[in-house]
């Protein structure tokens, strides 16, 4: 993977735009300032190779604040009770806190990975899973690549509500303890089966599985949520409570080296491979290896690959059908990568 996609001044400027669009004026302002600060860029560069440095640096600071660290910076973090807007004092306060807590921040940056587990993405995955289930007419067999804590593996246990300007709201499983809400944009609406699809088999394949029984791991998941996004924090906490009762099944491994063996052990029939904001961390070799595994698997069964990944201009919900070694791709929708809105495109 190109280093400048996850590191350096241009990356932090790009992250600032991402933060602005995602509802974090604080991270937008901080990222723009860091892009001009060689000392802070050097600190962020301590992150492990291929890890997105903004997420790691901001997560390290947020984790300490959520743990109760006292500093004027807290005034800017809604997640910690602050209400001060992201004004000219935000970056000086941030830098002051980092200078004071550097001995605690550095080890976090050096060792942590972006185990972000945005449960709102289940509202995106569900639409694709329903599409596949209606097309195949059989229960789903699903492998999610890079599921982190696996909260999106529990998508069957969530409820869904899609609302837009055109047409009535689409709702499913509204008796669930967690309801995921998403705005429908544009004039097209997805078609959904009356009930959530049946699933015969679902598992995650994760290089760095998260132990949800460990308080520090749950803290890190919360620290990766942007401080203004209390809605995302609330969803995360609700999903963690569900996972405590219904732990998702996750196997340690990577897509390049272990996926083929996992597929070989799955039941016969169509297979769905899913990933959300994962493959941007793959280098060319890993991407080619994933393609090779899926192409080989499709020689004996239909393989559906569902992805929510940056394509250079937007985040599509993509679907690639593979069978007999041939592949056909389609963009089902464009979306907010946190599940906030969806523009349906498919017929």
C-alpha cells in the first residue's frame, strides 16, 4: 500500500476533509494543523506500518481522555462532557496535552491498530445480504474479512430503519434492542424481503481479533469513535452489550494466507465474502492474493464479494459475482461509510 495513503502531511489534509464530511469539526481542525507540524507528524509516524496515522494518534489521545485524564483539551471533547466548539484554541490545547502525556501516548501509537468497528455499517451490509439472499434463494454462508471485534457479524440481531423523502420508511426487525437508522437519498429505494435473510454459517477472519471481555479493548473501540459523534458512541455501546450476550465467531488469520483454508471448510453452496474499509490497508500482493483465492473458490461455487471501500471518489456498496472463474461487478449503492445515508443505484 502506498505510504502516503496513511501517513504524512497530504494524508492528514485528506483526513481533515473526511472528518469534516463525517461530522467532526474538531478532528478537521486538528488534522489540518498537524499537517503543518513536523514534530507532530514525526510522532504520528511511530504508528505500525500501513496503519492510518490520524486514527491511531487521535485514538491514543481520546483513550486517555476517556480514561479520566484532566486537561483543558477535555473542553473540546463532547464524548468527555465538553461543549467548546473547535476554535483557535483547540490545537494548542491538543499539543499541550500530547506534550504532557507523551510517555503514555507513544506506546499506544506504536502498538495499536485501527480496530474501528462502526456498527452502522451493518445497515449497508444488510442491503447487500438481502440482495444476495433473494437472488440465490438459499440461506447465506458469510465470511467477513477484517471484522475487528465482529460487531457487524451480529447484523441479524439488529433492527433497521431506512427513511427518505420519496416513499414510506423501510423497517425490519424493529423489536431489536438496537435499531440502525439510515437516510435514503435519491429516488430509488432498495427492495427488501419481508424478513431478514436466513444464515446457515457466519464467521469473521481477523488478523488482530479484539477480546471484548477486556476493558482496555472496549475502551480502545470507544476511543476510535470521533468525539462529536455521540450517536456512534451510543450505537457502539448497544452493540457491545449485544455481543456480550451473543459473542460473534472470529478466527485469527489473514485474507491472503488463511482464507482459502477457511473456505474449504465451509458448507457447500453460494458463499458471501464481505469487507468494509479493510482492503485499503492491503498492498498489491495481498490484493492479488485475495483475488486469486476468490477466483479459485468460484470454480466450484458461486462467490459473492460485498465491499464498502473508497474507490477514489466515493464509497460504493459494491457486489462482485464470481462463478466458474468469471466475475461481474455492480455498484448497488453509494453511501456514507458510517451508514448515515445510502443512495441506492441497482435495479
